[in-house]
């Protein structure tokens, strides 16, 4: 089967998709790790060999249902794991009411869950679909294991000690302005489904503004009082990093990072400081000191679970006290970088078994689903799609057509353009080195090979599998690995 593993944000999802692709290829399948346009073009070329399209979420909306119909028309089945997770919240149900609904859950074939919390909530909300809701665990959590620590090993040169500050202040630094986000959600019908959601977004924006100012004050304080430490600010994937760079540009030893895998930054850091981020869970598993800096009340954000995992600090002075203790005692044998019981608390949110990877469970679920109810390849001409679906298909596969369709009024809901800071072109040497390390850890050196396709694509397949696809695929895909026009 062909499995399309679409990544929305490179730094957050690419490595986990590569791991899943390697597992799938080791079991005889072809995995295509790519962005949205390449996935849509690849589905067109691979209609005779269908399998699964793995999505980042099942967020309700008109476009989501149209794309699901397109995938089914082309013979593919649909699975999903929400990459925004929501597991950093005290209440997963509020998150689930925004990110799922009856239509999107019913049109999906498999819904993978991070752990007990989201699994239990989704089965309660959608009992008639409980068979398709699977507690697989997340491949992102697989990479938190010590087994994979070598893939993020630091280079041989000396790295300056640094403290990692994870920005998740929400809304204030986002690339889209508040009114743009509100208008987009009105068009998608989100406020019709959840009337209180508009007030929540505005409340989160206000809280985020206060939190942003507090974090900038903290960064300035750390720069003045810890000359031996650099400060790396990890911008949230939805934020415009140029805003932070402009504000923090005059502060010594501060760098805003958007590309380095967060796992590598956590492992290399002296300590991690954050507020309400999924990164808190990985930091606990890595055994790194975690400081939860929460200087203001944030009832709209509902991120108390993640904040509760770290050592609590409400003021800059409290952060100073905690960080000083961390630096003075981190080499002692009895040093405990995270609060007592944090690891046990973590297991409420993430499903973690030593014997099997989450990526393996996902591949097994795909295989069982296809075997139990074989999906027939699409036989009809692509142009037999309804006109609206056809317009969405071509505008997503070939983004330059968006302007044409929008000008003619063909698209009532505009498709968001690709943002390069979320999905920059793959740095092939870095990605290749990481894939090689993963293959080595998994023991797949001789059984799985890979090749880059285009600027943002990676095809992973068994070594015995020839590069099939026919003359049409070769014509469109430009068969060499160095081309920038491949479709997987």
C-alpha cells in the first residue's frame, strides 16, 4: 500500500513521520512524507495503488469534508492523529469539541490517540465510532525514548551552554492578525458550532499579550544576570519569528530558533522554561530541568496540566532562584530536575509501551483495516469529480491556481497559502543524516531505502521495491532525486 504522511509544520512533525515511514517500508509498504500540494499530486499518480492518507487533524470545516471525499474518490482511506494534541490541557473535552465533530469522525477510517485521556474522551463523545478510535500512542513520543537520543546528538564542536525558552503565548505573536483568525473561523462555521469560541479566542489574545510582555521581561533579566548562558527562544510554529527577532534583537546572547528539532534543543539545554506547552511532556521524559513560568492568570488558555509538570515560578525572581539552584546542583547525584510524580502523571496523557513503538501500532492498524475491507483502486476518470471537489483538488495540488479560482468566484472558502517558515525546503544533508541514524537504531540499513522528491518530499520504500509509477509518473515526477519537481 501507499501511505501519505503529510506534515504541516516541519520542525514539529517531520521526524515522527519519517520514523513511521521507515516502519511502514520495513513491512513492504511505500511511505511518502510530504507537504499538502505534493500529497495531492501524489494521490493523483497513485490512484491504482491506494492505501492511507494520514492527516494532522479532523478539524471540522467545509474544506475538510471536501478533501475527505476527494481521498475516497481516489481510492484512499483516511487516518488521523491530531498534532496539536490538546494533551497539555486540564480538560481534553473542550479541545475535542473544537477539533472533532460527527461528520469528520464518521468520514475518517481510523482515529489514533496519544494516550488514555484523548482516547477515553473521544470514545465517550463518539460511541458509535469507538471501533475506529485507537490508543496507538504518538510517533512523536517514540522519539522521546532514550533509544533515539543518538539521532539528536550534538555535533563535535563545543556548544555554548544555553537555557531554552519555549514561546507559546498564543495569538499575540501569530503570523495572522486577530481579525483574520476570527473571520477565517466565521467562514468555516466554527462559531456556529461553538458560539462561545469567539469570546474564548479574544480572551486568549488578551492573556497572551500579558504573558508575552512577562516573558520578554524574563529574557532581558536572564541576559543581564547569567552572562555564562545563551538564551534560545523557540518560537511556536504558528508565530511569526520575525516579530520576536525584532523585539529581542537588542538583547545580548538571545537567538530565536524555528528550525532545530525541539528534541535536540531540549537535550542540549541547561534547563527549559515554558508556559502551557506540549514540550513540557517531552522535557519531563528527557529528565531535563523544567521551570513552569506562569506570572499571570490565564483561565481561557486551560493549560494547567502542562504547567503542573514543572517547578512552579510566578515571578522573575522565583525563576532566578530556581535556575541558580539548577546550575549549582545539576551535577550532583541526588539532583531531581522535575517534581516528584511528574513521570507518573505524564502517563495519563501519553500511551507508552517499552515493547512496541506507536509507529508500529499505527502501521499494524492500517494493514488490518485494508485487509478486513479491501479498498478498491479508483477506476473513474479524475474529471468525473463534482466541479467543486475538482476545483479544490487542483487548487491544493497546484497552489498557483488559487488566484485564478478565487478571482472567478470558484472557491467560496479561500485555501490558506503555504508559509515557508512552517515548511521550509528540506535541508537534505541534515535530513539524510537523521534518516540514516533512525535506520541504524531500527536495524533497517539493508532493507529500506529513501530518496528525496522535490523540495519538501521524501519517499521511503523497501529495497526490493522498484521505482514504479509508469511513464506518466516519470514524466511529471522527473525521476532523479535531485529534481525540485517530484511528486512521490
